[in-house]
C-alpha cells in the first residue's frame, strides 16, 4: 500500500511537470522564467539580467515574480527587496523561496530550477498525504490525485505562488493529527507558519482543539511551533519596510458592502463576459458554502480539521471586506486551505457535499487557463 501512495504522488508531480513543459514550450518559446509571471511595467534586479527573464508587456505581473527574487536573496543581503511590492509581506513568507535557495546551494544559476522543483515537490507531498488520508477512510489511494484540483495547486503550478505548499501542508496536518503523530504535526505546523501568515491559523486551530480535549501539555508543546516563525519575523521586521496596506476610512465606508461582492467588469463579448461573471458568483457561492459547512462539521464532529477550519472561517470575516474579486486568482488561492479542510471532513464523514465548495471555486481559475490550453493544443 505504501508503494501505491508513493506512485500516486510521483504520477501527480510528473503530470504537473508535463503541463509546465508543454505551456513553456508552446506558449513562451521555451523560456521557463515565464512561469514566474514577471511584469514588464516593473523593474527587474540588474543582477538577474543574465537570466533573460520573460516579461509580460503592459503588466504588473503576479506574486510569483517577487518570490523568485526572494529566492535569490532570502537573507536581505543583495537589495532585491527594493524590487518588491511589499517587501516585509513577501519576506514573511520565506519557506518556499528559502527551500529553493538551499536546494540551489545559493547559486543564482540553479535557483529557478530549484524553485520549480520545490513547487513540484509540494505537489508530490499534497497528493501523497491525501492518498494516505483517503486510505485511512477506506477510499482508494487514487483519490489523492484530487489534490491537483485544489485551486491553489492549479494556480501555483501556473504562477509559481506559495499557496500550493500551504495547501499541501494543510493535508499533512490533517493526516498526522488524525494519526496523533504529534511530532510530525509540530513539524508541519512550523512549515505552514513559515510558508504564509495564514498558516498560523492551522496552529491556532490545533492548539484550540487540544485545549478543548483538555490535553494541556500537548497544547503547550504544540504552541512552540510558532517559535521558528516568530524568530524569522524578528529578523525580517527591522530590515524591511512595506507591508499590507489597509485603507481604514475606506473600510469604514464600505463595511456593509463587502468587497468580495464587487466582481470584475469584463470588456469582452457579452456571452463570454456573462460566463465569467457567473463563474465569479460561483466562487462566492463556494466560499459561502464552505463557511456554512465548516460550522456544521464543527458542531457535528469536533476534530482537528474542524477547529482549524473554524480559524480560517473567522479569517473570512475581515477578508471579504478588504479583498475584491477583480483578480480571479486571489480568493481561490487564499481560501484553498479552508476548501481542503472542508473536503477532508467530507471524505472522513462520508458527506460528499464537502467536495462541492472546492469544485465551485475551482471553475473560475480553471477557465483562466483557457488561452494557454488553446496555445498548447495549436502547437501539438
């Protein structure tokens, strides 16, 4: 059975790499740096000029470009933070860029390949852990391939964002928490917090679960998983500026008009525009359903996943006020851990409705890949 789990994970990583190779070859002329989605409107660090980075014209690019720079300068020694939109925000999310830097041995010429390898390894881990989780519930290991349908997975394979890694760690957390392998849970929680700030919500949920179970000693031990990330923050904060900006007066004016409801207006043919707006509303419906199911699962079967899910559900309350749907990738990325937790509880509780929020949210980012898919098909 262990070999089956490994085989499924390796198959998923191979499929992800195959897609990347196809889109790079047929859509970007073989330039792998296109995966970082670097905007032509922004400056590129001069030290990386030799990389011949693919620039998207008339664009500000996407988050992956900043994590790419971070992987070349993880310890703030080369001034690459000057080329980031929010250096302090980006540097808090150190795990994936640092892993790429270490895998590359600190050599610039190997960093890009190492970064892509870390993303593919995250795919492997997510699928491997999900296969094992499904096996615990009596499901076939092939269900692990469902991790490829998590919105963060689809987006990160295409844009080199870090959200895929956090989604994988969410599955690992659920697996090891169910197995009560506390040291492994602790290691996963350390990594999750270093991947993205929202990874700390997994830790908060697990500690809350242990306190609810009156396992105070283990709760205290698990809380120490915050030590690495707090140490890293202590290093980053004095050395960086530029963080997430919040317009408080504007927030007060729109407190009763959540920005999540402000969907994009598409300058496209009517049928296509209507289709995209419908998919945007399906994203909203999926998020709302995930919120409701999280509360239901928590009341029905209090488990580590449900406590962690509650923490992510609480995160939604300020998020819907601050973040709009103008970017089709933002909500699917940041909400993926909650979608994963709801889906896992659906699997464990034989409630297939738990899979529906993930499907509803997936549709919009999947459609966004349409032009690339057409480019590959034309090339073939």
